[in-house]
C-alpha cells in the first residue's frame, strides 16, 4: 500500500468535497437571497420557530459552523437573545445532517453528469438565477467526485491488517472513537467533511457501524470549535451563545452514548444489511436521528441551558458603547446576510441624523441648551457609524457578492457620506442656536414662520429619501425631487423676504446672518436627501 499516494489522493478528494459543498451552499444562498434574510428575521422567542429557522438556514448554506458563527455575531450585536440563539443552534445541528444524507446516496457514478450539466449552465447562461442553479448542480457533482476520490484513496485500507486491528480497538473503545472524531473535526472545522470521510471509509467496507456512532458524537462536539474561536473578543452574551453550542452537544453525547446500540438497531432497521452501501446509509441515518432526538429532548430545557451558561460566565455586558449595532465581521461569511445588516445599520445612521435635525430645530425654537448638547452627543455617534460602516463596506466589497448586492454596497458608500453631511448640518444648526442664545437674539414672527415652513419640507424630503433607501421604493425616491425643487424655491423667496425685513428695520444684522445660515443648511440637507434618493433610482 502506497501511503504517500493514498494521503495525496485523500487530501485532493477532501479538497474537492469541501469546494463542492461550498459552491453548492453559495449557490443556494445566493438563489435564496432576500428569502434567507426573511427567514432569519422570523426568529422569535418560540423555541420551535427558532429550531425551524436554524434547520432551514443551515440546509441552505450547508454549514452548521457558519450558522452558529452568524448566531454568535447576532448575539454580539444584540439582535438575538440567548433563548433565541439556543433554538437556532439546535436547528443548525439538524440542518447539517442533510449533507451526510446526500453523500450516503452513493451517486458518484453520475457525478460527471452533474459536473457537465452544471458547467454548461454556468458558462452559457445569461441570467443570474440560472447561473446560481448551475453552481448548485456543479457543486453537487464536484462534492461527489471528491467523495469518489476519498473512497478510492482509502480502499486499500480494507486489506490492511494494521488498519483492521486499529478499527477493532476503536470499535471496542467508544472514548477513543469519540476522541478521534472530535480531534479531526476540530482540525478540519467541518463536521460535514469528517462525516464525509467516515462515509467514504464505510463505503470501502473498512469501518463498522459500532465504531462510526461514537465518532459521529465526537464530530458534533468538535464542530463547536469554530463558534468558540468566533466568540473570542466578543461580548459576554456572544461567548455564552458559543458555550450553549458546546453544552448542547456534550449533553446529547452523554445521553446517547449508553443508547448507541439502540441507535444502531434503529438505523439497521431502516436500512437492513451489512454491505458497505447499507452501512453508509446507516451512518447517515444515525447522524440525523441523533441530532433530531437530541433537539427534541433538549429544546424543552433551553431556559436551563441558558441558566447554566450564565453560571459559567456570570454577569451581564456593560452598558452599550457608542458604535454599530447591526454589523459584525462574523457575518461576512454569509454576504447576503451581511448586506442586509449593513443596510439596517445605514438606516439606523440615517434616522439618527434625521433625529438630530429634529432636536436641533426644537433647540432653536425653545433656546434649549440641553437639546443642543444632545445634538453634539448624537453627532459623535453619527461620525463613529460613518467610519465603521465605511470600513465594513470595504470588507464586504471584497467578498463574493452578486451583481445586485454589489450595486447596493456601491450605492451605500455614497448614502453613508450624504447622511454624515446631514449630521454636520444638524450640528451647524445647533451652533447657530448657541449663538442665538448667547447674543439673546429675537426673530420676527414672519422669519420664524419661514424657517418652520422650510424645515417642514426639508424633514419630509429626508424622511422620503430614508424610506426609499430602506424599501427600495422607486416612487418614494422620485417624490424627493419635487420636494427638493420646492425647498430651492423657498430658499430664494425667503432670502429675498429677509432682505426686505432687513431694509425695513424689522431684524438686526446678527439675526439676519443666522437666518440666512439656517435656510442654507436646510437647502443643503435637501440636496443630500436628493442624492440618497438618486442612489435608489440608479441602483
């Protein structure tokens, strides 16, 4: 037996398997698009709904590790609590068994057909949707080609006396089998990959079911390493979410290790026989049955799991610091989710700028210094958000994005800049209010009415532009142009009216200068609102 050739072929087969799984997962993820975001947004405190969401999302992206890392990111951002996270993590464990079920079907003989069809669709299809379908089919074929290579590389092991002796030792020591599964999955960081290797070995007749079951338990614990690594440097809540993943799989292993023979009997009842083909199906079924039964048992004890990790990591997170709420680098692994969260963060920033404009105007009318200070505090947050979102957009633009997602990212670069400038203008209004208070200036009723009227149109333009960006509402975006025209007209009218009041001695030069600066700031805010709306129309 040529060990070197076997290892090289095994590594190549594993590489194809992982690449095919990623291609298939990316294709499914991009094909699902907005639906995937919608599924995640349906996570509630109902544990059954959370389990269902975790299952579906993992079936789509073909990786329980990716789902769990996303959950850690959501918890770190404060978008998901530990009760919700626990349910999604349990569902992820069920969803990942689909890969094992697929590879156990032994479709390697028709893998070239999938590769051929997928390649033709990817190369010659014009529509984005069709190309994604091609990627799914091509990834499916490459996955099975990888399985065939792994199986062929390990076929000689069936005749190896040394390997037979090792398998006898492992079969008689569930601790050893569990440890091997845990270690392999910790290194590869993919339970699907290690289960695939196990099924490929079983397909050669080299692995008995008795050794495979504790190995599967070890794979489930080993896959927690990815989430634990992702939780380093995060909030306490995020670390607790990663720990829930470990606790869930460890408890499941403790429950089912004594019942492993019963699991084997159920799997053999579903697929009778001792042939390699039957054993591969039995291994896949044990993987599915174990994760489903473990979830069915522990889903009713989620609050106790949460209480347990709260004991292990006591205390709550400190008061939220100034910064982003929805975006997290861990979400970049799933670009379609990252884009959605980036849009949410940008909307949050835009609403904060709009709120600052409203506060600044209230401060101006009421000579309220507390509100002025509030404007300055909000402006600090807006500047931080502008910096962090821009950095995130750069990272996001370097991931694998669809054309539609890339357009959203590109347009958001401009939107964030316009929103930051709107925040600056709100701060300018606060500065002018301070000057008004210090110099004890009074405005004529006509001047105040002009300012209120122009502010009304400005806030309407800003609101419409934010809504158009949030909902990609073309009609709403088109409406901003007419409001902006009205703002420009009013700016000219009110500037002329101010000169008349100045000539008539109805206002001082100081109040006049502040009045002109105010309407100029309103007009510029209207311009930035129009820019935001135009980014929607051009997307």
